């Protein structure tokens, strides 16, 4: 297996000189995802390596009456508190035949309606006065209910937070509004070629998989207040819950608060179940559709390609994370800058219980853009990248990662996600160490294992698309 190094000559093995030159040019800029990364690359050669100092020692993990709790105190200088209650299961644990809208609506209504014992008007005035937020979130592997407040209002905000969860109301007006919003969301799947392509990519790649459940208008209209209340009770049982708090909070005080509230919920019998591999991920396929509606001439074609990716507990998780950055930068240069075939080609990875990668672009010349895309994919599958390119721009990437995690809420999310997916919150702090230890061979292994068997969805003008090209490029 060849190692790319621009200081040494490399023999040609069936690749044209032009293709190889483009590949080397691509490699040189693959990590340059921002001006900051370019500016810092020279400085990094003179700086010692970034030292990983391990997980913080002040994070506390304890259990209160069957509720798992993680607390990261921030000290008095930080006045914001984020308490995120993770609810295991989400779409993957829905009852047979249930619509994802059932969980979305069940979680959305109580924070809008308030707890029993308060009128909706009184409740909303109170949270507005305190600048407190209670925010629901329905996902694929887990759902959340998040409290966001300032420390001097934590006691009052906590009471509202626990009241909404333990004594929920389902206001009829809020239900009508939420149902209308859900129906609009379903109709919007077809409102634009881009939205339609995203929906097709999800439904095609995850057909026969729990992620492949989607709302229909009929499903949403069938949902009743009684169904919402029953599902809400199924969600809030201790066997499904994980509480993560980040902020100026005393552990003994938090212990007392949890003991007086969530610890009184029923235990439940939820058990995490493994998910199957999506059947569509076993072979390459291409799906071509014209946009929905009266669109006789569509100049732009929307391409989304899905493929498998490693989960967070996999040894190739961190290499895949970096590979997505490399590939995204490579596509930006070769597809957009060098050939002007697409304005914003991109590559990304979405990590969960079933992780997947994605390549996306919008183009008037889909076949040409895809050929260039597969040249870049093929490059990363065939060649081991020289170590100096792996480390180039690393400090800028780490800085950007830390900037995304500045808020207490984002830190609470990272701690909870690490706990749920890997079994330990400490893995939320492993990224820097793991990225530094990553080898070029691991990056190449990730490309060989996962950059294949793509489900390619194209929404646009079928007359401008040659389906066989996408399969031939994949198989070649």
C-alpha cells in the first residue's frame, strides 16, 4: 500500500498523470477547511504536541433512587445552569406501528402547557420572568427534556421542570397547534427538491430499519390526548433516564432535588436493544426521481449519498471523524474550486447507535460532479496519507471543537451522549488524545471499510442522469 509523500517520487500503477497530480493537490489542501487552519499550519511545526490531560476530576457521577446522575460543577463565575434529562429509546423503542410523531408531540406539549396546578398563562409568565427555558427534543436513539436557567433562579426553575415532567398537562389549543406544525412538516418533504432528496435518502437507506419510521398525515391525525398521556408515562420511567447537569450546582443540593422528584417515578423495565445493520447498506444502489409538483425544467440536481460509518465505541470512530473532514475539504477544492461543478459539495458523518456518512451536493452536471467525487473517494481508499498532512491544521480543528462546546448545555449534551453510546462520560474528553494518536493507516482503513456500498439519491432532471455511472464508479 503506497504512502503519499510529496518529497519522494511515486510510481504510477495504472493511474493517469493528470489524475495523480490532482490527487496530490487535493491532499495538500484536504485539511485546509478554514483560513484559520491555513494560518496556523506553519506555527504547529514549531510548537510541542498538545497534551491530553484527561477527564476533569470535579465531575461527579452518582445514583439517586434509581436515577443515574452526572454533575459537572462550573463554579460561581458561571451563572448559567443546564440540566438535560436523557430518555433512552426514542424512535428505536416506539411500540409496533406507532408513529414518531407520537413521541414528538408527547414531549412538545407539556413544556408549552405547564404543570398541573398552574394555569398556562401563569406558567408562561413565570418562566418568561425568570428567563427560564424548558426545551423538548425527540431523536432517533434518545430524546431529551432540557432545563436552561440562571443559578439564582435554579430552585424555582427546577420546580417547574420537574412539575412539567411529573405532573404534565396537554393543553387542547397547544395540541391543535402542534398537530398543524407536524402536518406542515410532512408536507414540506416535497416542497423543494432539496427537502425531497433528504427524505428519499433517509427512507431508502433506512428501509427495514427502526430509523426508517416516518410520520404520515393519517398517523398524525389519529393521535389523541389519551395516546399522548399514555406514551408520556412510558417515557418517564427510571430505567430509561439519565440526568446530566452542568453549572454552579452543589452535589448535595442536587441529590436532594432528585430524591424529592425524579426518584419517585416508577422504575420501568426498559432494556436497550441492539440495532440491525440497514439492509440497504450491503450493496450500492442509485435512486433517481424528478421533483414533486409542476416543475418542467429543473436546472439543479440534488445528490445525497449515504453509507455506513463506525459507532462511537468502534476503534475507527475517530479516524472516520477526521476522514469526513479530509473528504469534505477535498470535494470543496476539486468539485467546486477546480471545476465549478457544485457550489457547496460536502461530506459528513452522523454518529449514533447506527452511524452513517453522507456526501451531498447540488449541481447542473450530476454525472460529471459524481465522477470527480468518486475520484476523491477512490484516492482515500487507495492511498495512505503521509503523517505530516494528518497533523496539519490540527490545532485549529481542536480549537473549533472546543468552541462548539463552550456552553453548559453543549457540555451536558456531550457528557450524556458519551455515557449513552460508550458507557462512560469520560470518553467525552478523549477526542484530543484519540485524534493525536490516530495513524494514517487507520484513516485509510476507515476509507476502505466505509466509503463503499453507497445509496445514491438524485432529485432533478432524469434526462441528465446516467444511473449506471454511479454504480460503475462505486464498484470500480
